[in-house]
């Protein structure tokens, strides 16, 4: 079937090239208008449900950002300092997009909460027109993304330093960083990839083909990502992941096809060489794409808000990589013919994938003493994975931004100099079954709950409508709760509007405990499990509660996603090989390499090794990283497994000698696998230079895994285990064997 398609491609080569360029035009049209989501908000989590209830039931809060004005010489109460701040804010006061500006000097006396501990700084809040989520630290503010930078640029001062803070500023800097990372990574990766391709092929023309296919595949994936962003929230990381995976996979597949075509061209006319190439390397690409797609679909099964869109976008780009490897690339090869070897670096172009004495000797050595290879190597991989036992999961904070980022500097300054404005808040939401509001009995329950919260270790303060003033009695709180809101004094009216509604009441427990610390997480669990009885649904939200819920969600959905990837990969490999043992061996080997990369991930990014060299702040691993890495790596690792085992299976069918088939296949594919792995690892390590810690973690973690997979796993463990299994490698029960014979795709020898 694929051989026939090769003949069709040869006839329609110019039409296929023209059609393949259409997604490029679509990408140019879509990408400039895309808007991506910086958040990860699975809707079923308790902390997210609580936020949505507050958004529905309480008075809307305007989107806002903060500004810290600092002076090295003037006090924040000095008239010159105050005058300079007011002068700097003049451009905002007349802007119709600004609803209100809160400064420390709005009242008869300066607000001490907005004056820094050293007295030389003042915090100002700029409230915008619109509505913000109840807790914007967990979701993206609803203000247009271009509004913040426009307004921020209008606030300037020659006498004072100005730093922004708040979720709006952090999200803006984060989004800019992610987009800039993509440009920086591609500037680093593309020249290196071209150099390695030229070295592998020994020909400039042959080297440009995989790179061109890779770039077109990424462009098509970006176009689809842009379209998705118009109809659903798409992770801001999607573009980076699409570029990373798309380049690596498309170049890998193109490498397989171009290498095979050059080999066939030496013995057959161009049309026949192309048909034989698609019948062999094309079959490998189809099954490789299937296994990679299976891994990426595992991310969709996570059902974790915009994270699942990474899986959708990545699956699409892999699909385009397979499509272009079977359409555009063969069409270009048909047009070039023997000219594919043009512009050689040396007289005799390198034949990637040809027999190699070094790989022959390595395979023979591993098979001569299989136990001496298998046991030590497996133990080493397990030991490398041991740090993974101590992984600490947590959602990202401002440490993901570069140290010189404006919003990070402002946020850190806020924490140091204005601790009263930046506490860790644990928010308790009571949702009542009716709209009766705060009855006398419910006020009593609120008071009891508030007193209990204040008695918990780590809680320094509780804010609620029953904690307005220590001099107010229980009876007075009951009277205020039952009085019409318009009869209350303005400060009380504002407090009730913010923290109570017909169906909800809110208590905010302030704590100095670290947001991602175990003590704060234990406090959240204590509130949820051991709170005093209330006649309402009690929900806990806030940054720490979100962390707890997100980690729990990952732990809950991970087994299903992992099981799907393992089972589907096993089935795909069975359809390729007709064996029940080889797919099992491949799955186990992949698990070993993934575990070792997990250990490296924790050792580097959590423990902080190489932090100065790589430029990051050590901290918890983002909960989705291990799952995304598993889904991506499991599919990508199968690229080389499929290539090696396909060749081994064909050699075995030809010779019926297991040992000879293993040695011959490793010798024939060793150089090709090494070159492909070197290029893919270059792509991943190039993204390791990103400033976004999540992209850095993925790039370096997956680069390490690919290197181990293509060297230690394929060169040592695979031949050793296949030598031990012998002819059992190819065994399957009779009914399964007959089913495979009916379903298999015929292929010529690679």
C-alpha cells in the first residue's frame, strides 16, 4: 500500500508540494491574533469551585495592579515624595479605563499598611474598569492583556523607582517571557540542528530537507494552536511544547525517510527507490507516529483545564510530521532525485544508517555477556531515578520569572517591605442552601468558626463580617447582619458586600506560613476535615488550597493516563511485531529511562544543582511536569524502538536466527539512531535554555531521557535482553499470531 503511494507521490510531486504549503499561509494568518491562557484551572477542584461561587454571589471586584514607589533619600511621608507620586499618577487619573487609584494618602492620615517597614516606599493600587475573578492569583484577570503594559508605561518618574506587583503584572511578564523563550530557543536550536544534519548526511541539500519539513510541521501545529486558542483556553506553554516536539519528531521522521531513500537510490531508479522507501521507512514512520500520538493523547485524558490542550496541539503537530514525511518529503525527493546528494562536504557522501563496525562490535559484546550488561545497567538506571522518591510538587510562583523581571522584583519587595499586604490567605467559603442570608444562628456559627480558626497553629488573623472590631458584641453582629445594607455605615457596607451575600459568607485566615510549605498544606487539610459543624457547604480556597487540590488531582488522574499509554503502546507494538514479549520488554525499558530522567529532574531543579549555570531558582516541581514528560517521552522513545525492532524483525524473518538479526539490525541502524537522537536531544536541550522553568525542566529532562534511550537502552539493554529471550522474542499465542497475520502491513526489508 505504501509502495503504491510512493508511485503516486512521484507522479503528483509538484501538486503535493503546493498543497503542503497551505498550512504555512494559515499560520501566518492565525498566529498574530492568538491569545493564550497562562492558567491551569481544572473546574472540578474544590478551590476553583469556591472561587466561582464567590464570583457569582459577591460584589464584583475590579481588575487591578499595584505600584511600589521607592526613594533612597526621601521618606514616604515627605511632601516632596507624595507630590512626585501624585505627579507620576496624573496620566492614569484621566484615563477612562482606570476606575480608581488608591494611595496611602487618601485619608486624613497616611495608611500605615501601604507604607514600607523602612519608611521609604509606598504602595499604590490601580483599579481598572471591569470585573476580576475573586482570587486573581489562580486565574488570569479578565482585563484585556494589552491594557496593563499600556498603562504601566504611562507611569514614570525621574526621582522615584517604580516597580509593579500583583497577578496582572506577573501574568504579563510571564507571557512575554514564554513567547521570548520560543524565539530564543529557535535561534539556538535551528543552526545547531542544521550543522548536525549536514554532518550526518554529508550533503547540504539532503540536510536541508528534514529541517524544512520540521519547520513546516511546526508552522502547521502553530496554526492549529492559534485556532484552538480562539475557541478554548490554550496553555501558554503550548507553543513552546509544539515547537519542541514538532521539530524533534519531524526531523527524526525525515531523517529516517531521507536516509532510506539515499540508500535505495544507489541500487534503483528514482521512482522505484521512492516506492521502496515509503514501503519500509514510511511504515516505520506510521508506527512511530502512532506510538508518539498515543503518548500525547494520554495528556488529553488528564482533563486538567488548559493543560490538556498541550496534548491536543502536540498530537496535531505529530500528525503533521507524519503527514509531511509521507507527502511533502517524498515529493521533494522525487523532484530532486539523485540531486539529493548535491553540495557534498566530501567526495563520498556519508550514508547514514549504513553498517558500522563499532555498533556491530558493541551489540556482539552485549550479547556475549548479557547478564553482565543487563544487571549493572538496570541497577544504574534505577539508582539514577532514586531522587524521584523525594519529589515535592507545587504550582509555580514568581520564582519562575527571571530575577530581573519587573514584576518579580516588585512582588519580592512587597513581601519584604509590605508583609501586611502580601499574607498567605486561606479562604473559607460557606455556601448556604437558601438565600436567607446571615440569620442569627448563622452569625453564631460564623463566630464559632472564626474563633476556632484563630486557635489553629500558624493563623495570625481572621477577617470576616464577624471580625470587624473586637469591641462589637455577638448581638450587635446579629443586628448588623439582619439590617438592610443601605442602613449600614459605608465601611461596614463595603465589608458586608465583600464577605457576605444572600447564600455565602467568607472568612479569610491570614498566616505567615509558606504558601507551598507542608505546614500551610496541613492547615488547609485541618480546616477541611476538622472544622466546627456548620449548616452550610464549607469550601476552602486560596493559593495553598489550590496547590493541595491540584496535586491531589494529578495523583488521581495519573494512573488512568499512564495505564492508557502503556496499554495502547503495547497494542501498537504488537501490531508492528506480532510478538507479546517484545512490546512488554519495550515498555519496561522505556519506564527505566523515564524513571532515570525523573531522578535527574528532581536532582537538578528541586535540589538546585547547576542552578547558577542553568539560571533558575530551585523549588517544587510543577505537578503536571512528570505527567507531561511521561506522555511525551514514552512516545518519543518508541521512535527508536520501532526503527530498531522493525529492522530486527525483518532480519529475523529473513534468517530465522535471533542473535544474527539483533546484531545486524543494531549495526545497520546504530548510526542513524545516534544521529537522530543527537538532533532531537539538541532540540530539547536548546529549549533548556529557556527562562520559563517549566520549559527548562521539560527540555533538559527529556533531552537526558533521549540520550539515555538512544545509547544505554538501545545499545546495551536491548541486545542483552533479546539475547536472553532468544526465539521467545517472537512468540505469540496461536490465535493472536493469526490475528496479527491478517492485520499486519507488509514491508520490504529495511
